């Protein structure tokens, strides 16, 4: 319709309106697509008419992409804590930070054994500073040294992995099998001591004797030959009581490994 003019008081028409034929088709314009982000949805490309506003191609909503998580681990050690950081590789947003508490203790179930002819394998318990127990295979691996049967010092190497790093070296001993006193006979200012031979490991013997039951100021006698099963303790005081005990030992690379002491026996000299 064209523009017209009329009097608002009486209604007289000065310029008449006339019909204008409609346009032949819409005048389209593009509605640009909106790319989705990690957290926000997007839209596809659309189109509408610039004259009448009619939607010609409806825009469709597209889902948010979601974060692409990249995990970085700084392992904990026995000296300091570590952390796990998760970051989106697309938008670079830090999604989470988790602390890995440092390793507090590495404890063997036993650090000293007595020879019994079988392999010794102590268990290990590893805890962090919250008291959490680390898992074998997931957090660490174990490696034992040697055959772990004969007397000696052996090594357990703990190698940390996963959320932990570093190495912890622990040691444990296998001591000789003990023996026992079998008989003590009295002599003039001396004692003759007999014991059971302990052949396992080609061991030597140490006799210890004292007038004090707690072996204060005790004296010792070494018997190197393993087949020897008796010895004289001479130079003692006459008619004096002595406590005697025995243990085995073995020297390995400059280190002497002792068994436990036997039960003590008491005897007076003549």
C-alpha cells in the first residue's frame, strides 16, 4: 500500500492509497554458524529473509565438545610430595590438581633371620604420610639379591613407579644356626665344656664365661674348627662358680655373623 493523506477531523482524503504488488520472493541473508566450545553448545548455519524476517533455514543446536583432558604427573618421592594436574588441551583450563603425598616409610617384616636351610623373603610395607599403603605392582616393584639361604647380608631394592619415583634399598641378615651346651665338668681352677656340633655352614664357635650371671666383664674363647666339640677354660679361680654360654659365628667378607646365645649353664671349679 502506498502512502496516503487524510484529515483526522472530518476524514476527507487528500491523497489516496493504492495497492503495490508484492515482491517476487524473499531477500535472504545468512545466519552464521556458531562453533561449539568445550562447555558451550553451538549452532549450524541458517538463513532468514531481510524484508519479512521469515526463517528460511532454521539453525540447529550442536552439542558442546567437552574437555580433552591431558594428565601430567609429577611423582612423589621419599623427599617430597608430587601432584597430578589435569588440563584441557583445547581451552587450556586447569580442571583439577591432586596432591600425591610423599613416601614416609619402607619397613621390612623382618630384618634378621636364623639359618634354617630355606630361602628367606621378607615382606615389605610402604606407607605415605597419610598412612595410605602403597600397592606392589602398581606403585613399586621388588628385587631381592642373592640366594638368601646361607648366612650373610642381603639386599631388597624397592623401585617406585607410577605416581612415585626413586629407589629405596633395604638390608636384612641371615645369622648362623645356634648350638647348645651339653655338659660342663669341673677341674682344678678350670672347666671342661662340651657342646653339640653345628655343621650347617661350616661354623666356628665362641664360648663366653663369667662369674656374673649377666656376663658382666665376661671373657671369651674362640674355637675356629667346626668339628671341635669341647674346650678347656683354664686359669679360673678355684672353688668359684662360673656361668657359661656358647654361640656360633661365620665370617663373610670381613663381617662376622653371630647366632643367638645358647642357654647358660652354671658350674663351680674345684
